[in-house]
C-alpha cells in the first residue's frame, strides 16, 4: 500500500512538472523574447477571433487544454460568446460541455495508451511503477482531483488515464462534475456580461457549491487515502 501511495505521488509530481515547464516557457518569453503586454495583446486578438467564430471557439475548448493550456480563459470566451443574444447563454453551456466531454475522452485514451508507455519507460529506471489503486482508492482520488479547487481538469484526465481507471467509471465520475463546473463558469460570465442576473446568480451559486463540495470531499476522501 505504501508503494502504491509513493507511486501515485510520483505520478502526480511528473504531471505537475509538465505545468512547471509551461510556466518556465512563459518566464523565458517575457525575459528574453517579448513582454507580458505582448502576450496580453496576442490573447486579446485570439479571444476576439474565438468569440466571432463559433466552430473554432468550441474546437479550442476541446483541443487546447490537452496541451496544458488553461481551460478557464477558454470557458470565459464561451461565456462572452453566450452573452450575445444571437447565441444565448444556455447554448454556450451546452456546446462548451460537449467540447469538454470530447476533451475528457481523447485525453484519457492518449494517457492510457502512448502516455502510459512513455511514463513506464521513464519509471523503469526507478523502483516505482504506475500505481494501480483498488476501486475504492481510485474513486477517492478521482473525486479529490475533480472537485478540489485549483486542480486543472486536464491534470485529472491524464492522471486517471495513466492509472487506467476503467473508462466507463471515469466518465460516470467526470462528466457530471465537468458539465456542472462548466455551467458555473459560462453562466456567471455570460450572465454578468449580458446583464442577465438570473443566469449570473445561478452560475455564481454553482461555483460556490462546487468549492464547498470539493472541500468536503477533500477532507473525507483525503483522510481515507492517508489512513
């Protein structure tokens, strides 16, 4: 059991390392290539392009988080898109949810297939291997990673794919949580920008509830994982 815990923490550390690389690229860019203002200008132009081109907006939500691009700014774009009367906030939620489900699916199989082979080849030089938690521990880790605030959802996709949590159970746990979370972001942003305060209040309430649920799950399952 101790070996499984160490292996799982090592796995998490390797994925966190990938995010650190992204941060390193940012630091290198603003110090040696361009400036922070340049990046903001690029993002502003990209945001305008996405909010005016529906297909590319939702394709970006489906694909870009796989490359460790934060999903929150993309979901913000979906909220901006939905604030327009011709698009609608509810449709923004629907299409953003579909896009996230596409991402959940292909990143899981990417991690469970070629990603797992790569990580195992790296771990082969150590005394660790990719852990295979039992069903109860697997569910606990899935809920913690999905619900604890601040954990990027792509981190969870890759982690659960690497340990090969059965895909059906992975989707049963992941899909409802992600659809509700996406709804919170999109409704809050779209409702605020479109001055549709019912949607805004609902979105804000969803975000608050998800944070509270995440805190409860973290205490309950986190304690079980340590014991």
